[in-house]
């Protein structure tokens, strides 16, 4: 049994072979400090070992790429935070970068260049 979501069909499918090819960019996936990507042709590629930041390529005209600063895995994150007047919680976006970008932009979490502005703009 598989879930199916595409332009022609929607639902749960049994006893049917599905085309699971990927049509576009995906990644990066970090494994032991090496970044793996799916390129525009759908082929897997990898980068040199990643140090402090990684470039994410979206292929979208409104934000073609951006960089993410990496945190050390040896540093534990806070588990308890002080109360806040504003809280934003987002579930799994399933690779829908356009929807995710639009959501963050319209809720003033980022600006149109992808810069974090949440809590800075009233």
C-alpha cells in the first residue's frame, strides 16, 4: 500500500507499480560532513566535506539559493525556552519549498530575500 499524490491521482494505492522518479532538485542531505544532492537531472551528487555552512539551491527565481550555518553536533540544544508572546510551529513540508517560502513570507518570518525577521517586524 502506498500514498499517491500527483496531478492525475490522489489517494492510497494497492497492487499498482508507481513511477517514483524525482523531477527536480532535492537536498542537501548531510551524512558524516558530506553533503549529498539530487541535481536537476535527478542524479545524486556529493560535495566536498562541509565545514561551517552549506549552500542550498532551490532553483526558484524568487530565491535561487541560500546558505545555512551549521551547528556543531557536540553542542546540545536548549530543551526549555522562556515564554514568548509569539510562537510559530510548522509540520513536515514534504519538500514543498514554494509553499513553505510563501507561508514564511506571508507570516513575516522571513523577508523576500530569505532573511529571518520573525519577532523583528510588528
